């Protein structure tokens, strides 16, 4: 009786495993598109405020949203016009300054993408993503 | 006992089959635009396999760079249709994954996430795109590496500095790689230059920036 139950359980487990194995093989070259941002690369509004004038705020949202409103003194830098906007940002940057990038909210990905490009392509240090984005900034006011 | 297992398994399969009414041919589309393309368009086709009409409640893209359109608000039983997702490439590079979330009144399948994977061909990969010298620093040359994308052939590149304060020299490093040495004439003045990098026989232009910065901010 016991061995029969064990056998049934094993058969059911094997059946349940099949789709999982199939999916793993099918998606083996497709990595997750949005892995979590390491905590060391995130900054809260309160932490960024502590850095004061040493921060360059970067708005990664589309142009229309930046035009509507943005963090005072923030520079617009988005991937729609990266080649045009990056030199304007670099003209303001100086060694030792911290860069805080934000987009609309916790769920948006633009700030993360801009931060990655600033680190990898421009090879700038001290690039952070604002936790909660523009929504968090508004709440903190 | 084997019959029981078979019946149980089949009942699960039948239940899952009966639940989904709006059936999607694919929920993930991969696009390969050419370097000249400004947009990439994905078509997600579906069919209402159920017996009741399905209504779209909302269609929402994951970023402002992607728009999604339905052909109709209501899908009668048996009818086919598609959602068109348009991704604006802009100055994006590499593999871009954007999603479109579709909400319907189908109780069995109220939310579907459609994935648009766009592989943007990159003719040149430039690292770093920014070189700088601190004011008063020794004006040594700094090197920018240019790698040619796998699908492209570039034998020569032309580099132009927007400012005479910086000189550039291009060296072919072999294996589809170039080195650009950038050197300021002096580092006493806060000057900057946009370096224009253009592959031969190509209209596409790439950019890098060279700059003399002021002293680090002490915090």
C-alpha cells in the first residue's frame, strides 16, 4: 500500500516536472530582463538629500514628463536622445560628484538603464538609482 | 490505479484547456531591426477560442518608448485579431525587452503579458564614451577603444574633434578593433570637445566627449 502511494507520488512529481524541464530548455538562452538592482546602487530621497549640492539629479523620463515637472536642477537624460543629451550632462559633471538617476516610479526601468550606461559607457563612478523614482520624490516634499 | 492517474492528469489538462478563451499565437516576439530603422513593430495575434465575447479592458506598455494598439475593443467568439506594439528605438543599444500588459474580462485569463524583444544592431561599441583630465593634470593621451559589431565590417574610421584643444590619433588594433588616442594641448583651461566617430562608407555617426574638468568636490 505504502509503496503504491510512493510510486503514485513519484509519477505525479515526474509529470509536474516535465513542463518545467521543457521550459528551462526552451528558455535556456533567455535571461531575465529585469534582475533586481543591488542595494549598493540604490539611494533613498532622504540619503540623496544628505549629499546636498554634491548630487547631480538625472531625470530619465521622456521629454514630455521632464517638461511637466522635475526635481529642481535636474538634467534630462533619456535613451530617446542619449547622444544629444549626454554631452550636456557631462558638461556639468565633475569628479567627486554623485549622480542620482530617477524615472517615474518603483516599477519603471529607465533610471536603471541610464545608470548602467553611465557606468559602462561613460565609465562614471558613484551612479545611483533613486528608490521609488519621481513618485518617491513627490511624497517626500 | 494507473487509470486513476491517467484520468487525473487528463482532467487537469482538460480544465486548463477550457479556461483560456483568448488564445495567443505567441506572447513573445523577437525583432531584428536594421541600423537605419527608427522603430520596430511586433504583431501579437490572438483568437477567441471560447463561446463568449472577450472585451479588452486595458492595454498598457512598460515604457513610454513603446505604444500598443488593439484593432477592436471586443472580440466575438471565433474571431481573430492582433495587438500591434511599436517600439521607438531612439538612441537605445543592445537587446531591449519591453512588455505590454493586456487586461480582458475573460475571468479565466484576465491578464496577459506580451514581450517584445528587440535586438538592436550595434555597428560600433565605444568604450569609454567620455575621457577627462582634471585641471592642471599632466596632459597625457587617453585611449578610447572602438569595437566593430559582429555583423558589420568596418575597415577604417574617421575621428573629428569639435575643438582644436584636443588632438586625436586613430590606430587599427586588428580583429575589428580601433584605438583612438585623445590628447589635450594643455589642461589649464576648462575646455571640452565632442569627438565625432564615423565608420567609412556609413552615414551613421557615433560620439564621445573629451573634457578638462575642475578639481574634485570635497564632501
